[in-house]
C-alpha cells in the first residue's frame, strides 16, 4: 500500500534508503550506487527535514504486514514535481514496486496541477536511465553539479554530475 510517510516512519525509511543505495546490501539489487559513492545516502535528520517541508511529499510503500519496502521523494517546484530518492528494497526489486511508486508520483503531480515531473540521475547509471525512458522520461540535455563538498549526499569515488530527465504530463481539463 502506498501512502504518505510520517515522522514515525523515519527510522525505517533511513534504513531502507541506505540499504538500497549504499554498502554491500545494495549490491543485491540493481539500483546500487556503492561503486560510485561511499558514505550514506541520507540520515534521519534529513528525512525529518523533508517531512517538515510543505512542498514535499514522501510516499512510502508498505506490505500487507506493514513492512516498509519502498519510498519516493516528491517536491512541488512551480508547475513541476521533482522526483528523487526512488527506493525499493534490494530484496523486493524487479516486482513492479518502482513502477507503482512512479505511477503514484504521477497521480500526485496531476492532483497538484503539475505539468511535468523532473529528476536528476547520474549519467553512468545506464540501466536506471533506461528504466525511466521506458516510463516516458527523456534526457533534457541539462546537467546539474553533484554536491562534492557535502558528505550528506555521499562521498564520490570519481567526478560526478547529474543529468536532468523529465516527463511531460497531460492534465485533464473539464469541459
């Protein structure tokens, strides 16, 4: 079940996100960044800050037995919704949960009258880029700097920058 995360979810979200992106546990899935970055992906303080930001929605995916196995960060920025930190537990990947979280993100974007969803991706993450392209996202040709001087985002093992991707959404109009 997908629903908005709350402060009570922060410890489990922290463990989920870090296990999916960094360290040996992340290597069980295909979304690992362990070969690109050391350190952590997020921490509890950052997650609490996200939840306290009015423009931010953090969706969580819990199983019927209340196990947290996925999440996605969404932030309204003008007429766009920024999508980040799409996370599925390494042991639950390849079961369509990421697609479900992305569909929920698109539904939220439309409900908030957003015309597009944007995201940033590390360009060497070819399998991830292909996943997003299969869902209608495209490369914009824009890049953004990686925050190399902020260990809160991880410690790069090589020079990194982000590539911007986006998807245009069709907002239904009432006749």
